[in-house]
């Protein structure tokens, strides 16, 4: 197999989590940067990382990287890259991109120049003047940051947050990739109870259940690279067989999701069924004030309203105050809250033990982490 340079694109603030996921899969040769982890792999790595990565938004095949200050430099250096080793004659190869803090700031011009350069390269290989682009999709991305151009082909297609289970959309849903990152950052493990008292359409509890049962998040969907000529179907079959064999069906989980909205709970149950984890999560219509548990050393995790909409701020501030009173009754538990509201700690009534900046979509948020005492070593927390 070929040695390839691959990039796992991740949400800002979650790069270290994505890097740990890659190491768990056996990919140790990596470089962590803002918003991405570059790693070495082969064709099989394309299959495995797309199927297994929980916190990455997509996996890119890196074709080349260089400095470019003029359009001529961009054209010539793009044309010099080995596009013909990857892109077949009938491929569809659209070009998208962005430019940040660079002399080549016109994205549309950069896209057009990269497209022309790739076409010229492929003309040399296939000895033709026109490409119908009727075959598999090889989406090219031109990313220019401080005059450094990185050229990639997207192996994923739809973003990896699209697991395939979330068919109905509730209000202000959190992306599956960010939900997984929150869980993997926390102290939760499959032996501890987890409660999301504002679960909405169920993303946090469902992602926790997928993690607890070791279900690969990409098993229920397809990827652009499945149709690529140089990544064989046998490799995809092998990667999926590996993922199915790794599922821990016998694992018993204690995950609870509640919400005051009856329709949200109905949607959450539907999503859990689609994800294959409905037996692992108990959903219930219930206000935050009614949450309770007989267990110790559990986890509360939630994505409450932020107060971004007009007229919401008074309600949100009151909710945060109530959360502070309610959560502190769980005095041996840990709790984790994500919000863009910078005054959360003030209204919650307690400073977080740790804060981590994360982006929920385009919103800069803080992930507030409150650590309860660790369970005594003589206690089996699976039967707390």
C-alpha cells in the first residue's frame, strides 16, 4: 500500500482529542495544528479513519503544500503535483477553498486557477482536451493560510458529523462531533451513570452510548472515497468487518436523557433507534428541577440555551441560577456544561475547575468542567 499524508479536520479546541483517537487507531506519526491533525497512513487508513473518528469533521488526502505569492506560482506548483496518480479520467473534481491572511486573497480566482492547473495535469496523462466529470467525486480543497497553500482531496463527502441517525432536527442541536469531544474530554466512562437534563434531540446521550458500546460512528453511512479507483472495496469491507467485530453489545450502560419538551423526547427516542442504542438510553419528559439519582459518582452533561436569541437572556440567566442549585445537590458528581454565555459561572454560582474553549458551529463557547471527588477504590462504580 502507498504511504499517504492524511488530514483529520477537527473543531478548534478538540485537536488533541482527535490526535488521541488517531493514536488509538494506531496512527502515531502525526502533527497537531489549529483545526487539524496531519498523519501518515495508507489506503486502509482512509477507510478506518472515516468509519472510526468521532471528533473529526472530515478526512482529507493531502496532495501538496507550498508557498505562493502570485497566481503564476499557484498555477505552476499546483500543476506539478501528482493529481493523475489519484484522479481518474471520468472523475468529477470540483474545487472549493478559502484564503486567510494571504496575498492571494480572492478565493474564486484561486479556485479557478487550481482547477485549470489540475485539468492541464490530467490532459497530459489522459491525452484528451475535455473531461465530462461524470464519474466518482474527488472534491479538491485549496486552503491558503499566511501564503502557504495546502491542496487536498476530500475522502469523506458529507461531513463526518452526519452519522446517519439524526433524521429529525430539534431546536439548536449540537453537532455529533462536538458532543463526542465533550464526552471524551470528560471523566465519563461506561461504568458511570450519565445524565443530560436538557437532551433536546438526544445527541449527547446517543454519542455516549456509541462510545460506551464501542460502535464506530461511521458504520451507518457511505463516503466519497468508497467509489475511488485506488481504494479497493475489499479495504472498505475489511474496515467495516473490523468495526462490527469491535462492538460490545453486552455492555450495560446507564445513560439518561430528559427534556421539558415532549416533542424533543420523541425525536430523541427516534434517533436512538436509528443509531441502534435505544436499549442503552432512558429518555423521559422532565424539567431540570426534577432530576435525581440513587447513584453516586455520576456525570451531568448538557448543552443549555445560551441566550443568543432576542428576549432569551432573562430566562437563560434564571435557568443557570437554577442549575447551580440543582446540580450542587449531586455533591459527589461531576458536571460539564457548554455555553457561549460568558457570565455562566456568575449565575451558576461557582467557578469551574477547568474551562476549555470550543466552537459550537461558529459560536465560541466555554466548556465548563466541575470535578466531583473520585470514587473510593473499594467501590465498584458499576453498582454504586
